[in-house]
C-alpha cells in the first residue's frame, strides 16, 4: 500500500472522522486513529513551521496518540505493545526540548504573577536570566529537533499507519465506556489528599493521568457536543494548572548548584513557591468539580448519554 498517497487522501477529507451513535465504534476509532497520524505527518512535512512550534505540535499529537493506544490496549493484543513502547521512547526524546521552553514559560509566570509583591530581582538580573534560558532552548533544539529525529518520527508514523489499517477493533460503546471509566478512576485515585503539601512528582503523575483522560474524552465529545465540550475544557483547565506547576519545578531545578540559574536561587525560589501554591490551589478546585462522581456513576453517565443521543 502507498502510505504517502494514503496520507494525501486523508488530508483531503473535509470532515475529520468522529464517533457517532449508530455507526460501528471499531471502524470509527480506526478512522480517527488514521486521521490523527495524518495530522502528525503533516506537522513533520511543514518546512515553514518554527522548530519550537513543531516540537510543541508533534508532542501534542503524540500525547493524543498515546492516550488512544492506552485506551484501546486490551483490544489490540500484539498490535499495541511495540507501538506504545516506540511512541514513549520518541516522546521522551522530545521532552528536553520542551523543558527548555517550559522553563521560559515558568520564568514569565513567576515574574508576571508576583508583580504585586516586592521585587526580588533587579532588572539586569531579569534580562540575564531570560537570555540564559533562551540560549539553553536554542542549544536543545539544535541537538534534538534534527534530521534524525524527524526521520525517526516519520518512520514511526508510517509504520503505525500500516498497523492501524489492520487493527482488529470489534468493540461496542460499552467496551469503550469501561476503558474511559478506568482512566477516570486512575486520575481520580491520583488526586492528593492534601494539595498544600503535595509533592511535585505526585502532581506530575496526576497531570499525566489528566492528559490521558482529557484526550480520551475528546474522542467521545462529538456524541454529546455541549456537555462533552465543557468536560474537555475543564480537563484542559486542570491540565494547564498542573502543567504550570510542573514548569515551575523545571525552573526550580535550574537554580540548583552548577545549573545555569544557580546564582539567583535565593531570589527565585520564593516567587516560584508562591506561584506553585497558587496553581495548586486553583487545580484543587477544578479537580473537585471534574472528579466529583464515583467511577461507576461516571460510566453510567457515559452510556446513558450515548443511548440518548442514539435515540434522538
């Protein structure tokens, strides 16, 4: 099969495939997976895209892809293991490139979010810190977003597209609801008992679960657009807060001995801690809303909405 031609054909589709009541769930999921890989392929082929933007966009698609693989894991058998392992390895390779941008975002967050407090850094220090972070970002991008990395991603997407076309997905919505509820349960279980004292590693793990839940719920959003959109937006809001907390943890690491921001550690740590506390507090409120109901009730809601939409 000519997969380059297949990519071009899919790109020409006017509407992306979605799950709809009354249509075979397995066939729809296979089409959605193929479309996702086409979008990732298009990112790699876009020579006009800035490296930082390309890294961000391809990481986003890989997160969406990995969430789908995890969702469908019991139904793919041997088709799934190598796809997940290779996707994880490629995603890890891109993480350090993203971490460089995360540190810059966190620095802006720490400064902009504490403007109402007495300043801890002189203007000259702000300029120097920002310059060091930008230089680190450029070096990371040169090392990571190179021809070898892009080729490895391209090869993976081509191989994955072939496997998707042979996925044995003979499942119904009840099977899918079981898996969505399992992801929901994992995320709910990862919620800290005490947000004020939660460790950065624990919140990072929660963020991973929330990302997975957010992208999996995006799959079923078209079945009930209004409620689905609200749910995905809430999950994204929680992800953003947890992501900002993690970005600040990356920035904090750069203040350790022998790291580029070590000279400003005593002045950066207070504002980093202040912003982390604010993000954790906001995240706790969103999480309380998003994960209010037990997993069994969440699953029943999914099936009831699906059946109601099918009867409409």
